[in-house]
C-alpha cells in the first residue's frame, strides 16, 4: 500500500516512502498544541516548513503532509483541529460542457498545424476535465502529485486530450526493465511520467493521428515538466488494457512493451488478481535512462 501509513517498529512509522519516528510524532503534537487556532491547512504548511519538506521545484509538500496528518489521526496518534471547510471530493464529477463536435476526418497532412497546449491551472482546464468525463471510458480522475493536462487542437478545435502524472511507485515489470534497486527507485521515481489518459474525441477520424501526437508529446513533455517541477524526466510509461485496445499507436510511436501488471492494484491485501491485467509500455527519453534512473 504505497500511500498508507504503516508501522515499521513500535516507535517508527512509514508514509509515502518516508520514515517517521516517535520524536517526529511528538513534534507534530507540539505544533498542533502551539497553533490550536489554526486550520488543518495552516498546520500542514507549518509542518512542511519545520521539516523542510518540499518538492524538487521548492513548493511545499502540503498535500502529502495533510495525508500524513489524517492517517496519524485515524491511527489515534494525534488529534487535529475540526474541519472548517470540506473541499470537493474525488467523487465530484466535472460540470458537463458542450464541445465543438464538427467531424474531423481525412489525412493527417490535411489537418494543418496542430497545437498542443498545457491547460492545467488555465481557463481551459474545465473543458479538459469535462471531455475526459464524457468521452473517456475510464472517465475523469483527479490526479495527485505532479501532473499535467494537455489539449490538442486543429484549427482551434479540440481533437484530443492527454493527462500525465507521477508514476506508480511499485510496478514490477517496469522496475525489471530499468534494472534499478529499491533505494534507487525511492530516490528517482519522480523522474518518470505516467500517461494516465489519452483521448481522441469520437468525431475525429484521422489515420496515424494518435501516434503523431505521442511523438510530439515525447518532445514537448520533458521541457514542460522541467519548467513546472524543476527536475527532468527520463522515461514515460502507460498501461494498455488488451481486452479493449492493442496499443498500436504507442508501438508506432516507438513505445516498448515491457511486461504486464499483476492485476492486484496498490491496495490489494491478496496475491490474487482483482482487476484486469494490463500491458505496461515505456518510452525512454534518454539513451542513458537506466544509468540516470539507477544512480
């Protein structure tokens, strides 16, 4: 359970790959007591400052810290102040938006120049979320951690959407493909980006469009990711459900099938599959990716 709080020893806890001692828990209790009038959000940010808990781009890891505080409260280790405002939950669905459904068909060369726009935290993010919710078979899912959202346009009309996020922490076939050990994975997992969604809108029928977009993304995404998060990425990865798709567009864009998932999911308590087994595909962005990810 990659994101769950677990006990390593009577006086040590582990959350999101980081160990916390009994001394750390006591410091959290003192911080809460000294700031009794503060909200949970404010306490989380103060704790990040005290611990120098930051993302590679210097931003505080307050969302991860809030998750830790909630887990510790559920475990009976701390008592947080009452919730003042309940944010929308992950089950809150995006508002429906009526898109431009003009048919787009013909040869790729006839589309004209395509634009690929990063739309996270822009006025277009709502349209992106709505299109994923309406037309992707997995629907929209709110990402956590580092992530980006892209819309692809032809002559101003949206024809495709892609979402990228932090990579899953435990993925056996990928880890064997890289050849890194557990310590290197913990240090460098943030150097991989995971393609969580790829949607060609249903009224778009253009041969070779999907592989063309993936090729463009492999050039643009590393630049955008480093600008947003102040660190490079060396490998892209995704899952393909062979019961639905063959992954042809990924392979045409030079992605490599590196294995399969176990079908268990990160929170499974059993070794028995509880979901569909998917192909794992990867695209190295640097020929030295194994060396760079393992160091």
